C-alpha cells in the first residue's frame, strides 16, 4: 500500500504502520507525517483533492534540491522537469502516491 521501497527518498524515518491503512513517518526533528489509504476509510479511489492541493518539501538550498531530484530520478520516479525557478523559489514538482502533487523547493537568495 503506502509503505514502499522508496521510503528513504524524502529522508523520513519509519515510526509505525497500522496494517495496510496508515504509515507514520518522522523527519527526526519534530515533524511527523501520517499517510493513510483513504479507500480503507470509506473514501473514493482515486481520491480527489481540492484544486491547488499539494505537499510541499522545503529544503535548505539549491544543492539539496538538485540532490533530491537526482535521487528521485534514479529511483524511477517520473519527474516533469529539472529544478528551476518557479514562483520565486528554486525547485520542481512531481506527482506520487497516484494523485498527490509534491513540490520540492528552496527560497531563492
């Protein structure tokens, strides 16, 4: 379900998994990310999110953005474009977990 071999790509550590419905991850610095399978809780498949909904990952600088882009590409994640200036930040977008848009960026200095 949610927990895949790509679990380390965003540098989250595994905390717990509740069957096939919930996975709990941590960044090790006080942030916890809980992923759930909405279908197991009565939602529709694929889930529909509001327009503009996305998960943002803000990194320390362009080198970190480029490094993560390279790791995602090497893992076979479909990436639309190389990192570039988008909305005043340096980064890129990709879709994962079937329908969730992810933004990886850092502030432009």
